[in-house]
């Protein structure tokens, strides 16, 4: 007989159907004549109750089941008299597949702290929170691909090992096979020609520059993959390894890009509400009781648009005191971003036209010579969720910006070539996948929305 998942049983089966179901025990209650076992298989937040009565040959085994055991049950579906459950299974056979020592199994029925659960990242997927998180992540990944596929974007796979520092921020992990205990040197300098690739290489911080290459041939492309940053930021919104979605659009200026970003975020919000409501209700109940109403309102709101200069003016006029004082030219800190979107505007804000000195070299220079066509999307609770820009498509101006930033023309000759052979206006952005999951679920720490978080001094599992 073929195994049915609990989700399938609850949505597609009817009373008297015979089913085979397999999963892990959450709880067990036994009386003299009957044992009730709640099992889960991760296909849904809901457990399924198995009823094993004393005439069943498997009853003795059932009566000793403890949390975490794995079982295989064949039986008949009956409508459940219990509250909140549609069905239970009257077991015909119950087999224990794997035992679980109750003295050492770390997951108890009580609520565990997120810090404790991070230490047992191999078992936390079995908790309600982590199961719900994994299903929401999965559903969001699906929505990301369908959003772009429906619009005719091509999914491009950009390299993970790279020689270029796309963001020019210098926070890259180096990739090397050199023996760190005996690094080959020439007059004190590392002999990179002895390294695997014959040159210094790094884990990518962004697929953007390579995505631009493909946008200059296929027009509309996107990447969706892991990116790496060796920033020593121990905050609830930074990871050293995170996933990023990066669309790159040819023949598109900043206004078109900000519309794409707004449509995209709204679509992700409405998708999870339509497809993960049960899991979202769980987050709404246990994590942040404004989660669902926020998503609803975002799916239907109009994002505010402000220039950086307007945003700075607004912040300076506010009575709020910030840890970092606001002045034209500063990089907006998370406290400023959140105050703008949460308190002042109370919905998502798209801030554009930042000072060139605080942004990457590839952003298009405005006519004022001081600002660039950058765009950050800020949302309540998170701050920056998307960063992007119109790209500098004029070769001489790009060369000038590279000189200012100390970037070698030789190393980026391929990037400059794109501006010599059929250059076009083009724009793109990056959406932080984990920040999106954080925003959508209301889970406060980014370490709890990725299966295996990598942060400074922590790379377990
Ligand atoms: O603003 P960022 O640095 O933009 C880029 O990397 C551009 N190359 C994207 C592009 O135009 N194609 O990063 C984009 C987003 C941020 O808005 C944030 O959501 C997320 O990536 N992000 C991080 N998420 C988790 N941990 C970190 N350390 C992050 N750094 C950035
Ligand atoms: Mg940014």
C-alpha cells in the first residue's frame, strides 16, 4: 500500500478509507483499554491521531511509544470526535520503525527557547515553528520562480566562486587550497599563482555583475542563490551566508525597477496568505499578532516613494533622537530606516537617489553629479529588504567612478565591454531571502529562518 501524507489525508480522503501513514510521535496517552498517539510527518502543521485499542496486536508496542519514535501505521479513517481534528485513524497495524530514548531526546512538549533550538539544529525541523518556517520558505521559493517565469524572465545560475568583489565592500571569504601553515611566498608576498585557480578567488557576495552579462543578451533575467559576506555584524538581520534573488532588467530605468520591486513584494505576501494560511496563523498566534494583518495591508498598499534627500529631511524634522545623528551624506542606519517605514510612513518605502559616496561604483550617476540612481526598499520590522539601482551604462562615466573607487579597469574589462558593445539602460535589485522570510513570518531573529545559520564564530552542522 502506498504511503499517504497527513496533508493529503486531511484534504483528500474520506471516512472509511484505508490508509498507510508514517511519521514521528509527538505525544502518547494510554489508558487500560486504548492508546492515543499523535503523529506528524511535516507535510502540514497538523498532527494526526492514531487510536490503538487493546485488542490490537500492536497495542503493547503503542503503549510504550515516546516522543520522537518513528512509526508506520495502517488503518481506517474515522471522523474524529475530538475537537479541532477532522479524522483519526483506527489502527489495524502499528509498527515501530525507530525508537527514541525519552531520557535523552531533547524535544519536550513544552516551548523551547530559540537559542536552545539553534544548538539542536538537527532536531529543530521537528518543532512546529521550524516545520512551519520550512514550508513557508519552500512556498516563497516557488512564488519567486513563478513570479519571474510568468513575466518571461530567464533563470540564470551565476558562479559561487568568483574573482570580483561586486559590491566593492571588501567583506569577502577567500577560497584557497594553499597550505595555510606554509603559504608559498615570493619576497614576502603570497604566490597566488600556486593557488588552485592561479589567482585570488572568493565566495560571491552577489551574482549581479554576471547577471548583467546575461541581461545584455537575454533582456530579462534573474538569479536565486546563496551569497556570502564576511561582515562581522552580529545582528538579528545579518548572516554570513544568505540567499538572494537578483533580477536584472534591460531597457529599464529606475522607475520601472521600483514598480517591479513593489509588484514582487506584494505578490510574495499574497502568495503566502493564499498558500500557507495555516502556518501563517501559527506565526500570527505565537510570534507576532500583527503578522497577517501586515501582509494583508502590504498586498493592498501603495508603497511610498522618497528620495534620500527627502528622507533625510523628514528624519531631521522628526522629534526622534537617534543613536547615529542624521545628516545629508550619512548611510541610513537600520534605526533610521525602521523609524521611516514603521513610525513615519507606516508602510513600505522606496528610497532613491542616494549620495554616490555611500553606494557601489556601478550605480548610474545623476545629473547633479552627487547622487546615484540607487533604490532601497524599506519595510516595517526589518528595514532594508531590497537594495538595487539603475546601472551606469555610459562607459566614460563608469570608468570615472571606477577610478574614484580604486577599481582596476583591467580586472573589470569584461564589465566595461558591455558598455562598448550595444550598451542599454538597465536596472536590477537584490532581495534578501531570509529577511523576506523574517518579514513574512514575524520571527525576530534571522538565525531562526534558515536551516543552518552561519554567523561570526558559528558554523555548526
Ligand atoms: O543591498 P545589497 O548589498 O545589494 C546587492 O548585493 C546588489 N548587488 C543587488 C543587486 O542590485 N542585484 O544586498 C541586497 C539585499 C539587502 O537588501 C538585504 O535584504 C540582503 O540582500 N542582505 C543580507 N541579508 C542577510 N544577511 C546579510 N549579511 C545581508 N546583506 C544583504
Ligand atoms: Mg544594500
